């Protein structure tokens, strides 16, 4: 297969959750620049529409859909809309997430449930909905966004770290179950990344101290930019990665080098 075909996303149809800003927006724009049509699932319609407009400048199609990934019925409806507009789904990127830096003993059930629903249950729901389509087609790419907090833990993010560790285990399990259908499932594990969510954390004195200490520990001496994560996601979406499945790639500037 010629290189120009395996290292682009031309004519691919993708769904990206949490595409309204941050890493999700960078993934959407990177996919568009590589030739993919993009459907954005997000609960922030105005920001998601801005992302869609940024994708369209690359001459591809983009949809902005109001979808709460923790609501199975809404996810199924969103996937049906994508199929109506695009005809198929080649790629799913489970990117949407939420977090706050708070010591575990200061958190409660409502806080835990919100983190678990968005960071773990949401990707599970989206994966189930899209896998039905991919299995019938005999192929596809799923890329889950975890976190290095899920690989090595993180102070003030106990439950969040647990959900992201769960995403890693979920990725590997689904990769085993779906390989027979020509579907690959991989995971990107970002370190701290300059996003609106991180900016919000930096506004809190406790979060600022923790994040500044982490930044000093990064061998490359900076937080990731959203596009740093997007480039890694794009590789797992390409045909050039077709023999890679069940893997976790840390994109953290060297902050976490083990495992």
C-alpha cells in the first residue's frame, strides 16, 4: 500500500467526543487536515460548532451534535445521525473527560459519580454504540484517551486516576474481543496538557502548586500542547497502525517512562 494512503485519513468518517475545546478540538482539526470527515459529540454546542467550522476549512465535512455521552439513548441517536450523514463510521475517539484536583477525603459520592460517568461510563457507552456498526462493516479504529494519572496515580485525583486506569484495562479487553473483526483499539495516555480544564485547575491555589511541581519534573520542561496529543491519536487512526492493537502510548514529555 503506498505511503500516501496509509499515513493520511482521506475519506475516513470519524466520531470524536469532547471536541468543543482543548485536546478534542485539536484532534478534530488534525483529523480534518488529514482528510477525515468529523462528527463532534459534545454538550457545549456553540463551542463545538466553532470546532466544526475550523474543520471545514480543510475541505471536509463536519457535524456538531449535542450529545451527552453518559446518556445511552442520546449516544445511539447521535451515531444514527452520523450514519445518515456520512454513511459509515471508521473511527471513534473517546476523548471527553472531566476532573478537579481535590484530596480524596474532601470528596463525596456526587463528585465520584460525575467523574465515573464522564470518564469511564461515557466511553463505554460510545464504544458499544459504535462497535455494532464496525463489527457489521468488518473493521474500524477506536482510540481512547486515558491519562498518565491512570498509569501511575496522581495526588488529588484518586477517583479520576481510577477511571483512567479503568479505560486502559477496558481498551485492552475490547481489543482482544474485537480483533477478529479487523477492529483495532488503542489508548493514548497524556500527561498534563494546556487545555481550558488545566487552566481552571491552575486558578485554584492547591491545583496550581501541584501542577507547577509536575511541570518542573517533566524532562521536556513544558506541559503538552493539545496538538501533541492529537498527532498521536491520528497515528492510531491511520491504516499505517493497522497491526497495532491493545496498546497504551504515553504522551507526557517523558514525565512517565515506565510500563
